[in-house]
C-alpha cells in the first residue's frame, strides 16, 4: 500500500520541478506592458479636476464587454487575499516563494491594464466600480482547507477557467482593443495554468493515488471565483447568461483538457484508493 506523503515532503520533493517550470515560465511569458494597451488620448479629467463626471452615454462598450472587464477588475483587485492564501501553502522557501512573487506580479499587471482602460475610456461608472472594489476587498477571499496537491490542482483549474473567460471575451469581437487585452490576459492565465498542471503531473509520479484523489476532490468541489457586481448580483450567473463563462461547458473546456494532460484515464500505477477516485471522476464528468 502506497504511503501518503505530507505537505512538507511534497514541498521539498517538488522543488526541482518548481525551479524548472519557473525558469520555463519566465522564458515563455510575454513581458507585455500595461500602458501600451490603454488609449490615453481618449482620457479627460473628471469634475474634481475641472472636467466632467461619468454618465452612461459616455461608454462605447456593449453591456457584455463592460461586464466582463468589470469582473476582471474585481477579481484581480482582490489580489492581496489570493496572495495570502497561496503563500500559506507554498511557504517561504526558494523557487516556491519566487513563483508566488511572479504570479502576484502578473495578476497585478492584469488589474492595472483593466482599471486604466476602464477609467480612460469611461466604459463603466468609476464610482460604482470603486465602491464594488472596496466591498469586495472587505469581504476578502478564504480558500477552503486543502492539502498541497489539492491546492495545486485547484490553481490549475482556476487559471484555466480564467483563460476561458478571457478568450470568450475576446471572441465577442466588438472592440479590437478589448479583444487584444483579453487575449493578452488569457495567454497569461494559460501559462499560469500550465505551471500548476506540470506540478500536478510531477505529483502523480511521486504519489499517484494521493494525487488522483486530490484531482477528484477538487473537481467535485470546484467553484470559479465569484464577485458581487455593482448594483448587486453574482458574477457567476451573469457571466453564464452573457456567454462569457458557462458552468455547463466547464467539464469540456476546463476539466477535460487538464485530465487528458495528466493521463488519468490510462494510468496503470494506481492502487485501490486511486482507482476509486478515478471512478468518481468518470461519474462526475
């Protein structure tokens, strides 16, 4: 019977894989600049600085595009809470900690470009957005109790889901610059998901039963990050209605690509517990 590894053992044994994937990630990442994607020539002062305040007739975006970008800002601006939760699992050690810093910087860059774009183009009510941001950060975010492998699986799922959301925003094709921004964010999220995916793949070699159990448990319990929108309402339902992120397509677009990469269905190194978890996955999907 395989011996279950604790988080400290796994953190240590996965260090070479983290180092390798962090190096690869940095080499493959596009060092895009947020200021390049903001149409600064459209900007003008608000009333506080002698200009005019926002009104609904100033936005040139569709309701769906505005919604998608608003959700992006509210999720990304809650970064301190996400950083805290990830840091709790990945500890203050070597490449793990460098990854936490890299991931945090990349997520912050997403928030910067989205907020600057929305403010300069007056695409949304800035007062309502700021109030929603304050409320969201006060609510914060707390990750459910997880072991290390579960956290890695969950992060791979979350980043893949974020990439799907951004790809679908770009696919609207209503504003070329919005599409460009959304594809840039999706590329970041896809690359971040790949980082976590590769760590889960390595964990499968170290502790196959334990890892398949973690995959099954996190897919069964998976929830995309949700925020309360300005004016009320959950982003999950509204994004689904708008076709930006449909929970009904989650299995096909988020879960299945990762499961295929992990070769869960064809593994021959599983014990009874791993086999049972694999059966549970089949039932879920």
